[in-house]
C-alpha cells in the first residue's frame, strides 16, 4: 500500500512538472512567434534584436520558471523538493545574468543601427560604438563574476569557505591578486579605453610596425585587421602602456607623400603642373593639398616630394600609387634625361678625340700624364 501511494505521488509530481514544462514551451512559442512577425517589419530594431539574442536561451529559461512556480504543487519528498528548488534557483540566477547581458546586446544593436560606422564621415559613430562595445564587454565580465559569487553563496559550505579564507586573508589576497592581475589589468584598461578612447573601432593604426584597422575590442584583447587581411591580437593594456600611431584619431583625412629621386636637370614647373593635373583628374583627391617641392639634395640626385590629401587611409594609399606611377610615366615620355643617371668624365686622347672635344672649356691635361695609344711600331 505504501509503495502504491509513493508511486502515485511520484506520478503526480512528474505530471505537474511535465505540464509546467510544456506550458513554458507553449508560452515561448507564442511569445517568439509574435516577436518574429514584428521583427520582420522594417525599422523594428528592438524586436529583431530580442528575437535574435533571446530566442534560444528563453527556450530553456521559460520552462524552468514554469516548473519552479509549479514545484510547490508537486508532492515530492523533502530532499528532492529542496534539491530541485536549489537547482532551479541556480538556473534563475543565471537567467537574471543573461537578462542583463541581453539588455546590453539589444542596446548595442540599437546604437549600431543609429550610428553606422560603414559610412565616410563616421567619427562620432565610431566613438559611440567603441564606448558601447567596450562597456558591454566590461559589464559582461562583472556580471559573470557576480553571478558565480551569488551561485556559490547558495551552497551551505560557501560561508565556511569564506570564513577560512578570511582567516588567511593575507596569503589569500596575495595569491588571488597575483592570479587575477592580468584580468584586472585588462578590465581597468577597458574602462580607460572606453572613457579616454585612444583608439576607436575602424581607426587606422600602426602597431608593432604593422598598419591596419581596429576591428574588434573585447574585455581582454583588441583585434587589429592588417592591410593584408591578417589579424594581430594585442592585450588591452598594450594601448594604455605602449605608444602607437593612430591616423584617424580626430579626422580620417590624411596627407599622402610621394618621393622621387631625379636628376638635377628635372623640370620642376612641369612636374608641378602634371601633379595638379593628376590630382584634379581623380576622385581620390580630397581637394585640399597638392604640392610638389624639392625636399633634399643628394650627391647625384635631388629628392622631390609630392603631397596630396585623401579622405581616409586606404584612399591615401591608392592616391600615392597613382601619383607615383603618373609622374614616372610623365618623365619617361617627356623628360627622360631627368631620370637618375650616373655621370663620368674621360680625359686624354681617345681615337682622335680630346678632352676639349668631350668637355669644351675644360683645359687639357699635360701630355706627360697621358699615355699615347699603342702603334704598330711600339707593338713590334
């Protein structure tokens, strides 16, 4: 008789919890069915973000909430009842942390839709997007730490562990501090980057003698997309402690430079006119700077520098290549003598030519210092 009563009690508990589970799944299907229809309409950023980020986790969370609410109606033994209640409480704590993370994800999607960084003039958008992304990562780390702490406090032995740790607080603080130093340093660096913003998303930077763009900022590292599509991964503390070049800190406009090494007879005025023609003929030129100057003199050549501005770093690179190729082609076609060449002087009599013939106006060296060409008499 006792076995029969126990079996009926277990059967009733399974039916109650099973019904709660099915009810949670039905509620999930109804809610996200409505949300999916609303998310399909244009301009529904919040609905689309909720459907994207919350659909799968809510499929587990809603049934757990339903079973926790139905648990008092399930005739289970006290040990099983307390165990399931503790388990569901842990899941709810994790669910609360997930709700906070969900809110940050939805906020990031709203910001990304209002402040687009894939347009030309995107300085303000990159500033806001960087703050949102970094703070989202930092909040995520803090929420995970607090969630784990709350979960541990639900266990009866956690207080005893805390008491024993307080008894050896000096050693524990030293060990934990040494172990958590990289994480805490990156966490503090992330907050500093979010507030001061030495770099932003899609900033053009030079790090470790490599040129690229800031592609991703996480809670612990920064991914830099290099010009040849490689990725350089650097810790957050690198951008706080190490000097680096940021080409788009205030504005994306850059001045590109082209250096040519030419002969001293190079026609500078003609080169300036050709540079202006090249700049006005391309849409890569921003329209502010178009200058050609002799920047240095070498032993055999002069250094000619052409400057032109562009709206961003990739365009500046293309503009530099276009100007360099155009000026070289212009010199090859019209002034080939202006290209670098090596000069030499010959003195003496060479097959009837004298140094006066080769270099008019220059005195001929004494005959004693010039060896005559061999003749038939001397050869014999």
